C-alpha cells in the first residue's frame, strides 16, 4: 500500500516537495519534456500568462489542454504529437536549445517530477493534493481503482481520505453517487 520508506506525506508542504524534487538538471528534465507535459495546479496558468505577456484566455486556448484524472479536470501544456504517436514534446520545450521556455514559472509538477529518488512519492503527493477530491464520491472510486496497482504515501489511503468506514463502503458500492 505505502512506499517502503515514505518520506513524503499528503500534508508535506509545497516548498518541501519542491526541494525534494531536486535541483533542475536541464538535460535530465528535458527527457521528460520530450515525451509529455505536467499538469498545472489551479492558478499556475496566470503566472505563465504573465511571464509570456499574453492574456490568460489566449494561453488556455492556444497552449494548454484539459486533462481529467480522478473526476477532476486540470490544465496542462499541450503535447505536440507527430505521426499519430500518443506522446510528444511539451509545447514549452525548445527542442533546439533543449530547455524549457517557461523554466522560471514552470508548474509545480514539473519542479517535482524530475526527482529520481522521490519521484514516485512526489507524483503520489501531487495527485493527492491536486486531483483526488475526498468530497467527490466518483473521485474516490476512481482513486480506489488506481490504488489496486499503485502505491501511495501516508495520508493517501482510502480510510485516511474518507475516515467514515460506512460512508466509504457506500461510496465504493455506488450507494452514494454525489
């Protein structure tokens, strides 16, 4: 259920998660940027638009796309795919320079996903804090399916998210839909 030696919990502060993400080594980060993009936490689109000196609406329309996980919608930089492949490089990745065009304001998930030592735990931290909604039964059901094949961190078990065992059972049995 949990990682063998969890250092990160659901309540780990964002600043600590970023620090554990490690210092950016662009050549290592670039590998991630060449095969996808990270998700933005709410509000990060405003920082990116300000950095790029464009309106938020233009950024969202032209450079971001919506993704959904655990019944929660978020934005991420568009992925530029070629030849029908399911992957491609992040729209903000400069292939010639091998660098992120928005490095100064890159999303927190980008800042934490390059960590090799804590990468999986930081990924779990991100989805728990920015995708899983304990107040949404469908989010909990989808997360329960995810947990069948993935580890979590302290604070991320179903009973920690929904401490009422009866309510959790009803959610998982679809007796509570909303």
